[in-house]
């Protein structure tokens, strides 16, 4: 396995290797750009779905929540569900949809982009997480992948090679490193002693000075800066790696390699460092650090205790490393303690075949059964397994750098692209299904939406007609009724007793009060009529709203039904009641002396004491018998002396005056009623009494019915707005789904391009 390359051969090998490194870095950067684009798309546009087993073969779709998520975060989503699922329900689109993930689904076998969830709560996770939560988990997974790619870029850019020696607790890792270097460098104990990472580097990298640097912070370490590390005495190394009381992150040992025959550190081709690690199952923190650290490693030497085989922690580590490393260098230590060696080999190789098939295919070179303790200071004989292990390690590290350093990166890119393609295909399928179902929903809802608009407009006009009809009824009734009352004010039976001339003033006051109360009562009657009209109109609106509720979509937001309580109806009567008096003019009305007399200038008749006397004479003369008596009286006076006639005439006039006063006293009550009613009519007419109350009640009717009409119209408006929002959500979701479909279709093309380009990088040119 040793090849004696000429200088030109070495130059050619380095040129080919450097070219492949540059190509790999180019594709790593392109892969990083792809992951970044998916991460940003997941954050800003579309909640990327994580593929579940057999998802593509099912018609999953939580369509309703798909659209809601689109609206709330402009990126949305829920997965496709089987329409026949037990938990399916009918949504506004008429589709059978669900609100959760299928309990029977399980996460697909993605490894690089595997969601970071607690294994102990997987069943609960699947049944409870929605796509927004899964999207956040995916975002963390993408970020983790991006960080890993950055580390791979640094690893490929690093011309040196790092060899990580790891394995289970007390497997003999430190012993193996000492045996390879032929130096007693790392502390060895029967009990597990390595508590932190110890990197062994050739002393030539430290100006040929053998030193031990205890590093508090790996990021801030600089061997030329004394403040970035503590110079450790070799005698304190064992205590430091066992106790690590100062919490160092790493120990770096600059040492010479005494293995002159098969030197790893001083090989003349590439800089190599050996890293001893804590045991896998020492504690969870150290194990996590080891899993993270292996991302920076070119070659992994996994040390297995022949007596224990592969533990669960070892199997987990190999599974994680297998994301990019198809080949693991495996050393089965303490094989000398095994009595049935062939059986032990068979069992371990079967485990390797299951854990790392590629390693098993090259097990002759990559799997070695040794006892490292035997070669701590002794050189191995050419026919020993340890000798073969050393040769194979040099061959794998130095001559197979494409496989040991670049092939793992190549494998990672191809695996990453493969898993991204699975995600892209899944999301393309989901987006296509969503688009199809949205188109069906839009088409099916269009006639219903048009019918709803027509119904809304019809009922809007009907509600306005109800208000107009109510106002017209109140106006007409109020005007007709009050006009009739005011016109017939004099003829109303007031039932006030006339007690004679001495009580005429009190009589007039009583008549006025009764007239005022009568008018007020009739105004109240108009208010009662208005209240009944308002109540009937509200009932009509409530009936219309009940019919509206029958066609209301059950999936819409809760719409408050129109209703009217007894309290609200009593408030209607209170609202219609007039404040203060019914007329300002009547409030300041007062009796006058003329209210007791009746003047009629049209006939030139004076009615009072003299008027009544003339009237009495005329009334007396109007009778035929009275006329003949008067003529006879005049004939008789022709023979009577003038003084006698004069006395008779004075006496007659006095008698007539007395009669007229008597007549006046007997007609005063009618005169008062007539005069008061006329004066009141003039006052009411002057201040537009009828029109004022008619307008007031009409406006109040409109004001009291209007809120119910508005609520009724608003309820219809809410139904229309819900349909319009749903349609807008459908359109928005369709747009985002179309955008997602195009994005993931384009992503698949990019993935295919990168995968083809990465696959074209082979070890052929390097081997030639």
C-alpha cells in the first residue's frame, strides 16, 4: 500500500485534489444558497411542509386553515388530508377538510433535514403540532444545515486533515493514539480519564517546540498569543484531562511523532492532527459536543471494545456521521481478550454492515481487530494486524484523501439535495392540490355569492321601504287627527257647569284648561299610534332578519340576530313623549276681557248689552203677532200727549235693556267657548302646531326604526363581506400556492443541476 511517488506525481496529485476542492466549495456555496432560499421562502411566503410517510399517495388538505394561515402571516398552510378521515369536516368551500395532522402519520426518514423533536413525545407531537410549529422546526433545521455547510467549506479549505478518535467509554482511544505515535503522550488509566478534547499536532507547527496548550476558548485561540491559552506542565496533563477544574474547552499538544516507519503527523504530504475525545456515553453534554465536533473532521477512527461491541450511543454516532461519511475507519480494540475470535468478528461485521454498508464493503482496509496496548512502545511486525492497521490508516488519510476528505462532503451535498428534492416534490404536490381545490371552491361559490348580493340589495330596499311607510303613516295620521281636533275644538263636550255670571272668569279658565288637556291627550294619542307603527315595523325587520339567518353560512363569524326586548319597546314610548308643553303659545296663553263678548264686524252687529238689546228688539219684532201689537200700539199713541209717549218709550227701552242683559247672561258660556277656541286655533296655526308634531313624530319614527334597519342591513353586509373575504383569501392562497409551485419546480431543477455536477466529481482523476 506504500507508493513511492515522484515529485511531479505529488504535484499532479495536489493539483487534481486542489481542483476538486475548489469545485466542491463552489457546489457547497450553491447548496447553501438553495437552503437559504428555502429558509427565506419558509419564513416570508409559504410555510414549507415537512413530508410524512405516504403523504403523496393521500389526498390530505386542511384547506380551510390553509387559507386562514395565508391571510394571517402571508405564508400559509396546512397539509392535505384524506377526505374520508374520521375528523374531516365541511368548510366554507364545501370541501372535506380537517384541522390537524393524522395521528397515524409518522415522520419520513429524512436524516439531514430531520426535525429536532423529543423522541419521548413523538406521538403527542404528531397529533398536536400544526404547520406553523412544524415550519418553525424546519427553520431551525435549515439554519443547522447552513451552519454545517459553513463548517464543510472551512474543512475543505483547510489543507490539513483532522482525524477524530472516538468510541465508547473506556474503549482504549488514548491507548491507540499513543501506540500510533509511539509516544506516551496521553494519560492512560483503567478508569475512563479523558474529559475533554485533546488534539495532538506535529511540533513543527509550533516552531518545533513540544508544548501543551490548555485552551479556554477555541474561537479565540492563537498559538502566537500567550494570553489565549495556558501553558500546561506535562505532569499536570492527566489531572487536567480527568478533572478539568478550569473548564478548558480543548487541550492542544504539540509533539513529535516517534513512529518513523508509518508516521501520521510527520508524513511529508499533508498536515495531520489526531484528536482524542471523551467517551460517547460519559454524559449527554460531552456526547452532544462530540456529535457537533465530528462535522469538522475529515477521518473518523471509531474504537470499539471487542468485549462490548457497538453500544446504542455508538450506533447513534455512526448514524449521524453517516449523513456525509460513507466510510468509517473502525478499530476493534482489546481483541486479545476474546477467546472465540471468529464469532466475535462475524457479529461485529454484521453490525457494521447494518450501520455503514460502504465501510463493510471495504472492511479489509477499514476494519481492524487489534490490541493497541501491545504496541505502545514496540514496533509492529509486518504480519501483525496492527501493522496492517497503520498502513491502511496512512493509505486512507494520505492517499485516499478524496474519499476521506472530499467524498464525505460530496455525500453530504447529494444527501442534502436528495432530501430537499423530497421536500420540494411534497410541497409542489400540496400546492397543486390546493390550487385545484381553490379553483373548484371559487367556481362553486360564485352563483351563491351572486344570489347573496341580489338578496342583500332586495332586503336593503325592503328595510328602507318599511321605514318610509312607517314615517308616512305617522305623518298622515298625525296631521289628519290633530287638524280634526283643532277644527272641532269648540264642539267638544267639555262637561263644565255654568254657575252664573259671578263665576264667568273661573268658567273661562276651566274651559281653557280642559281644551289644553284635550289637545295634549290627542297629541299623546298620536304618540301612541306612532309607537304602534314603530313596533310593527321593528317586528317586520326582525322577521326579515330571521329569514336572513336561515341562509346564513354556518362557517361565518357569529352574527348577532336582530331582536327587541320589552325594555327597548318601553323606551320607544318614552322617546316619543314630548318634553314640556305641547305648544309654546298655549304655555303663555292668558284670558282677556274680550273672551266674554262676541264681535261680528262683517254684519255690523254689536253684541254686548246694547247689541243684545237691539237683537232683542229684532227678535221681538220678528214675530208677526208682535208686529201687529206694535202697529196697534202706535195708533193708540196718536191721541196720547207727547210727554206721555216719551215716558212710555223710555220705559220700553229700559225694559228692552233689562231683557238684553238677561239674554247676555244666558249666552256667555257659548261665547266664551267660541272665543277661546278661535284664539287657541289662531295660536296653534301661527306656530304650525300640527306640522310641528307631525314632523317631530315622523323624525322620531325614523330615528327609532333606523338602528334596527341598520343592524339588519349590516347583518347582510357581514354575510357579503364574509363571502368576499373568503373569496379574497382563496385568491390570495391560490396566488401563494402558484408562487410556491413555481418556486419548488424551479428548486427541483437547481437540485438536479447541483446533484449532477457533484456526481461528476470522482476519484478517477485523483487515482490516475
